[in-house]
């Protein structure tokens, strides 16, 4: 099939590349010429395992092309994916200006043959109607197109596998013909198919991400109780998660959730609820627990060090989670800002995100090896659980520290093992 993908961020690029890999002709659209020239050369402007290999192969084999004109791409395509950003505005509501601009840009290209326009970006309930309304306002007849909601559930770091082997494919459509087009397009992929009305599909995305964020906040709240009463959160989470009605995933207590999706989508659902006149107090608590979790951790470090003035800390990992270079809403940012504001110095190591941190926080001293982190610092703080930290030589890691103190924000280590190496240990709920 001939496909247009408008927006070459995470969601757009991964979706389009996977569809091209399945043998479809994919035209990517972006308004950023720098991004387009990077992509044309087969390079991905961010780190995602496996993505660049498939992109460069598909570019070479002629399955992928690029343009800055949404209208040109739409004219040549049967299915048009909108995958532009919907960042939170000041009040937490998603900023839909990019989606509206795309709908206006597409409209003149529609009318010559039936087209399905797919909303892939995470959008509030009712956005399919919004896009439809904009296209109709240009005088395009209803029969020429349908707008379908088809939310994406991929995770950074495993985006290709998540797209190739999804748990479910959700299609929200009013016209069964449009729904069937998408079901046909996705026929090579595994996973349950769920065809709904557009509003339900839009809500499924927000409700799923908010539920996962709630699960993490819940276990983090329990971890606080563990710290107070002397229980161990790892045992508690294992016991709770082994109930098949609950499930063990997303019960890893830590510094809380960050990244490009959860914060945006939880705020998005809160703002949608507010607009609909429902006071979603539960979800507000989910956000409050998340904010408190990192604040509590930072204050533990501050108390132990007797303040940050004149102190130095070494950050183990800075990406919002392992296997990505993404630092959007990373917990490391909150640690860096706080320590620097209180007169402390931060040294940091991350196998993928160091460059992004350096650009955003020029005062952070980046080191190329985790073993350089300990040199002259007063505490090591593990923020991101990269695999390479799991079996590290703790003695070598800490030998040049001013004092051997380790704050483990992701419970990577066993207290007994760390203490055995002569290091003072602080975990989460343990
Ligand atoms: C998430 C959803 O999983 C995905 O379905 C959606 O499409 C986009 O948002 P992603 O943001 O890539 O994906 O990361 P994810 O692996 O879900 O982690 C999100 C955050 O939760 C990270 O900050 C991670 O550190 C944190 N987390 C996750 C925990 O603190 N504990 C856990 O048990 C799991």
C-alpha cells in the first residue's frame, strides 16, 4: 500500500519504518529540513536499537522516500498517518496546534480518490472530529475521506519489537470500510484487534498509560511504607505481582516515572477529565506521589551529606530509562537542578544520553567510563538502571570517593553485597 507518515518523531518514524519493512511504500513528511537530510542518508536522529538498520535498508531498497510537503505525500497515498507532537501546554492540556496545521495542509490534497487519515498522535477525546471538521471546512466532501484513531503503544528502547508484536491493535472508526483498510494494513502483525468508535480508541491510549503510571506510583507509595516499617519492597512487589489479577510488570519501585509519554498523557487525561467536568482525584494523587518520590530521594541524599554546598555527586545513568538517549522528564534532571541550585557539583555517566545532558546542563561534568565517576565525589547516585551497572566492581567504582556512599534509585543492588564492599547503602523501600 502507499502510505504517508506526517511527523518523523519516535512514533511516526518507527511506525513508517516497520510498514516499509513489510513491503509498503512509505513517504515521510517533516517540516524540519535538517531532520529530513539526516533521514535521507539512512541515519536516525535519536537512539533506538535496530531502527537505523531497517531505515537505511528500506531507503536503499526504495521503500522509503521523504518530502516536506504534506499535500504531495497525501496525494500519492491511500493511508495518511498523522504522527506529530502533542506536547503539554502550560495548563497540562495537549497542544494540538501541529495536528491542526497538518489537517489544514492535507485538505487541498484530498478529493481525488478515497483516503483514510489516521490519528496516531496521542490526542484528547474528540480529536478525530476536530481533524474531520478542519478538512470539511476546506469544502472536501465527506465521501472522500475518513479519520480514524489508531493509538500507538510502543516503548522507547523496544519500539521495533513493540510495533512488530503488539499486544493489541486498536482502531477507532465510524466507517467500517476505513477500519478494514487499517486491519488489512496490519495483517502481518500479531496481537488482538479491537475496533471501536474513535472516542473510545482515543481514551484507551490515555487510560492505558495512566493506569501504568498509577501502578508505579502505587508501588512507590508502598515503598515509603516499607522504609518506615522495615519491610522490603522487592519482596512485597514480588508477592503482590504474583497474583495474576495484578501482574508483576510495572511494579518496580524507584524514582518514579518520566519520559516522553507518561507525564504528558497523565496530564492530558487530567485535563480531558476537567473539561468533561469530572474531578479525577485518583489521578491527581498518582502525580503527587510521583513528584514526592523524587523529592524524598533527593532529601535523603541532602540529609546524609549535610547539604549540597561544596559537595559533589556522581550520577550513574541519566536517560529517563535504560536503552534510550531520551532525557525528557528524566529523574536525573531533577537531581541535577536541585544539587546545582544548592551549590553542589554533578558528574555524570550515561552510555547513551550523556550528549543530551551536556547540551541541556553544561555544568555537569561528563565522564566516559562509569569507573571515573567516583573520583572525588561525596556520593554515587544511581538514577537509570543500565545493565552495565548490575555486575560492576563496586570496590573499584568507589575507591576514589571522598566517602563511600551509594544511593540506589532503582534497587539494582542488594544491600548486603554493597555493605560487604564497605559502602554505605541507601535503596528505595529497602
Ligand atoms: C510508555 C508506555 O509503556 C508505552 O506503551 C507508551 O506508548 C509510551 O509510554 P516509555 O515511555 O517508552 O513507554 O517507557 P516505559 O518503559 O513504559 O517506562 C516509563 C517510565 O516508568 C520510566 O521512567 C521508567 O523508569 C518508569 N518505570 C517503569 C518504573 O519506575 N517502574 C516500572 O516498574 C516500570
